[in-house]
C-alpha cells in the first residue's frame, strides 16, 4: 500500500469517466440544477417575504413593499383566492404559502433529477 492509496473502507472522490456521457455534460447538468434551485428559492423567498410584510402590517405605500407585493402577486397568480377566509392574514398566508411550497418542491425535485442525470 502506497501513501496515495485511499484508506480501506472509504470511497475515493475521483470518479472514473462514464463512457456513455459526454465529458462536459455533468458540469452543465450541475450548473443547470443550481440555477433551477436558485430560481425556486428566490420565488419562495419573495412569497415568504410578502407574507411576513403583510403580517407585520408594513407600509404598502413604500416602494420596496409595493415591489414585493407585485412580485408575490405575479408568482402566485395561479393560486389567488384558492382559500377564502374571513381572516385576511390567514388568507394571505395560505394563498402565498401554497405556491411557495410548490415552487420549492418542484424546483428542488427538478434540480435533484438533473444532478442524477
């Protein structure tokens, strides 16, 4: 056993190239997966930020709050008024929380699939 051999029982980090896959494919797939998961995280973060700003009764005349609200409305267009409650805060939490969870699940699921490919 030489000094550069791995310790018995441990896996090495170097993986031999897959003959069925082009050389640059794995790096491109990982970059694409990172981009997909980042976009999903940003979308869910904006929706979560709008819920937080709404629950904390932020000044809706503020430019930043207005921007976050418009982005949340744009991202959650498909789930508007799925839940109609008398309590305004609960309605916003559910109508923005559902798309946030869906974006995270779908985005990270697609990213995991791209990493395995």
